[in-house]
C-alpha cells in the first residue's frame, strides 16, 4: 500500500470531501474522522479549485473533543486533473496518489467517445498515473448463455475488436468486463488487491456496478441509463474512497461527460501519446509537430497503419482547440 500517512501521530489520507468538510483515515487502517480547513490552504503553485483532493496525505492538529484542522498538504506522487470550465484557467483535481486508474468505457448505452478516452489517457500520461481501460458491458457483444440464449451481437463484437486493436496498439492494457456475467471480475479484483485504485469514465458506463461486483458489501448507488438521451445518470455525488474486502482501496467518482486538458504545451502533446513517443526521434525535424513537416515518422506510421488514424485525429483536435473540449459538467 503506497498511499499511507507519513506520520501516524498527525498525518492521514483524505478519503472523502464534501466541500468544506473532509474525512481522513490513517491508511492502511480504516477509521475515518472529520476534519476541516481553517483559512486558506493551497499547494505551492496550484491553480486548482480544490486544493485538497481524495488521496492526498495531509497533516492535522486537534482532538476528538475540539475537532481536527488540516494544516498541511504533502507533495503528491501523481494526480488526475481536468479543466474546471470552458473559460476558466483553473483546474479540478479528481484524486491524488493513485496506484492505478481504471478508465471505464462502453460501446453502447452510452456510446464510447474516443476523444474523451484520448484526453483522459493524455492526462494520465502527463501526471504519471498508470491506467487500464475497462471495456465494460462485454455481455452486449460476447453474449450471455446463462438463461439458455446466445445474445452475442456480431456488429458490436467487431467494434470491440477494433477498439481493443487501437488501444492495445497504442500500448494500453484493455480488459473486457461484465458485471452481468462476471466476466473478468476476478481478474479485476486481483489488479485492485492492496492498491489504491480509481474508477472513472462517462456517466452510465457502470463504474459503481463494477465496484459493487468487487465488494458487494459496499452497495454503491447505481441507476439505469436514460433512454431519452442514451446517457448515464449521475449516481455518485462526491469523490470518495472505500476499503475493499479483498484488500486495498477504491475511489468512486461522479461520471464525467467531458474532459478538458490542463497545462499542456502544444509542442509537448505528442509526448503523451505512447505510440508517437516511441518513434518521433525518427522524424527529420526535432521538435516536430507531426502536422506539416516533411519526413515525419509519425505521419508515415499513420499512413502505414502502424498508428491509428483515429488516435492521430484526436491528437490534431487537441492541438487545434488548446484543451477547450468539454461537453458537460460532472
């Protein structure tokens, strides 16, 4: 367990925040207690709307009779950050000190949006967060024979194969999962064991259902897909960490409909696409934007089918919009 309090006398990990109040626990022990912040407390150089995030290690003073006050935030090993609004230059920290993020997507109900996926992955690369993509609701295309019927969808199966090819080709692990059939839930449980993990993704992809499958005792709230708009309903309101019975801790997050990038220079963007980073030293010009320069190894790899044209299109879109992409609020 890597996210631990530095000093068991006056340090703890933030396991929930609801505005001005926080729950802390001295991980790996799970004994949450309430704390507040008196005055302004910010990380040096931070422009975040929430200077304290779930997963942060903090120092505190006080006692159970007079209450506890947070006095200091420790340096983070990593974090997941997104732009807070279209026009704002501030950012919002989703969580900090994460061992692995599970970016959860579905092919249908809701339909996967590759630009969202790519922006999330770029952020993970930039902030040093290991990420695995969960292709959830696999029963929609793999079929479910538990009731004596084969419900496999060949068109969706082809879409799944194409999606996996794109992201495994880029260098990411893609794990197919299904809460309905239990497919790969045991594998997921082993990946979470003794780690601090975070499940994130668009609303309706089944994050809370997956966490409940890992540990049914948590009984996190879930909701059906809105048939009117074919998108998920928000079921998780606050960012919150939970202990897992298999060992480790999981952060459940509100669904995200858009993901604005934060603090990226255009000339650095390709460094956060692993498939581009592997070959960009072969470009004739350094630095190379991989847009108009002759002798560009990345453009050649796209033409040869070695890099997905869809991933390359996402890259170009990020260059053009300077990280303003956003479809909705959390």
